C-alpha cells in the first residue's frame, strides 16, 4: 500500500489541487460535461478523506474560477447547483470527520442560494479543528492580488500605512488566503501543465505535481503517489544542497 510508504513526519501542511478533466472524462463516455462534474464529487470526497487520514491541515480545491463564468450558461448553472447540493449533503460528513469548511474568492458575486448554503456550512463546521477544506470559488489569483492592492491603497489613502513601511506580511494579510500557510504541494490533474490563475503569490515555493489522471478518476492512491513524489524532492528555498 502506497500510504505505508509515506513519511508521516514530512507530510505537507497544505495541499492545493486544480481539479481538471471532468469535461474530457464525460466526453470519452459520450456523456454531457455535467456528468463529469458530478462524477468529480467522488474524487473530492476521496482526497478530503485521504488528507484527513494523514493529518494534513489544509486542502484547497479550485472548484470555480473567475473565468468559469464564460462557460455555457447551462454548465455554470449546473455547477452551482451541484455545489449547493454537495455542500448540503456533505456537512454531516464534514462534522463527523472534524473538518472545517472555508472559501477563498469573491463569494459575494455567487448566486444567493450558493452564498446561503456556503455560509451555513461554514458556520456549522467552524468549531472543527481537524482538516480545513478550502473551496476556491469565483476565485482567481489576479482578482485576489488586485483586491489586496485596493485594500492597501485605501489604507495608504487614509494614512494608516505608508508605501515605505509596507511589508510582505501586510500584503499577505490583505489576500483572501490570509491565515492559511502557503501550499507546499500543488497538484493538477488531466495532463495540463498550467497554473491557470490559481494561488500565484502563494505557490512561490510550492512543489508542482502534474498527473495525466482525469479528475473523476483521481483516487486516494493518486494523492498518496503525489505526496510520495513530494517527499522524494529536495526543497532548497534558494539555498545549495550542502546548506540544507
Ligand atoms: C475542471 O474540469 C473542473 C471544474 C471547472 C469544476 C470542478 C468541480 C467539481 C469537481 C464538482 C464540485 C466540487 C465541489 C468542491 C463540491 P473541466 O470541466 O475544465 O474539464 P475539461 O478540461 O476536460 O473540459
């Protein structure tokens, strides 16, 4: 079993995943794209469970990007409905497994129904102190960086901060990922080797793992394989091998 090979002392605190390939997976079976998204929910369950089992602290899933609004209206509506439905049915499972739900992104612009379901699930799970499951919803890294820049510019305008005194940590506290450690490992499924506007600031030193597996086929074993690959790498943060 792959899980037995994982060094528990060196598991990443935070894993981020770009869940890609739902549409292609469905198309291969002659089914509509939405069937792929529905099947992808099982993979969400699997990785969440896998992370909880390993004691990983944060798991961020790219569920809906700012750019996804450009998809056919029917697909957008179906994705939103799937999200609400999944959140509602999974809250009890999250609570049973001590998992806290959070979101990053511009959730104010989500449909009212999705906002309400999310707010309720976040509130119902807020006291759990196991895995923190973060859904990136209506998220894009450029959006987040821009809204942080605007928050900081406002502060400067109000004379609460000067450009000279501005630190990296001031900037980080204006991002929607504040209080979340940077991901050590970023996984993207479906064979694409792109970041697609996800966590640009936060992945400065992340290890990247690209797999050809399409998201609906992604299982715990695939997660464990990515973690093992991560553990085989030497993370130098700009230093030489000898300095580590
Ligand atoms: C990318 O595949 C996937 C998405 C844009 C949506 C991900 C959503 C889910 C897995 C379902 C719900 C999630 C939660 C957290 C409840 P794609 O459509 O871009 O696939 P393609 O590249 O093959 O077209």
